[in-house]
C-alpha cells in the first residue's frame, strides 16, 4: 500500500481545488480548509512553502490569497514531497 505524508495530501487537495478555479483567481488557506474540512495550520504552511518554491504566488492584504503560477504538468509527487516535507 502506498502512503503519502499528510502535508503532501493537503498540498494535493489545495492544488486540485485551485486548478479548478478561474486562472489568476485568489484562494485563501481558510477557504480550502473549510471546503475540505482539513486543519488550517499545516495547510497554510504547505501553501506558504509552495509559494516559496514558485508553484503559487502569495498576494498580501485584506483581499489576498494564493494563485497558481507554476505548471502543474511538470510537478511530480516526489518534487512536491521534497518541497513540503523536506
């Protein structure tokens, strides 16, 4: 049986959700957590890490959030795991 780390699972959930949104549309960590009933702190940290590695772009401010900027076709499970777990 193949098991993945919970942080990788949260990253995949967030990426799948964001890929279904309009291009350039901002998504907050709270929005993802509420929609899928996943914990906020690890999900927010995973989104921050993906932003640091160029997969997402973080927008600050009251109407801020994250948007996809990287090409998901080139992102592998291994590279995502290295990114969020280390």
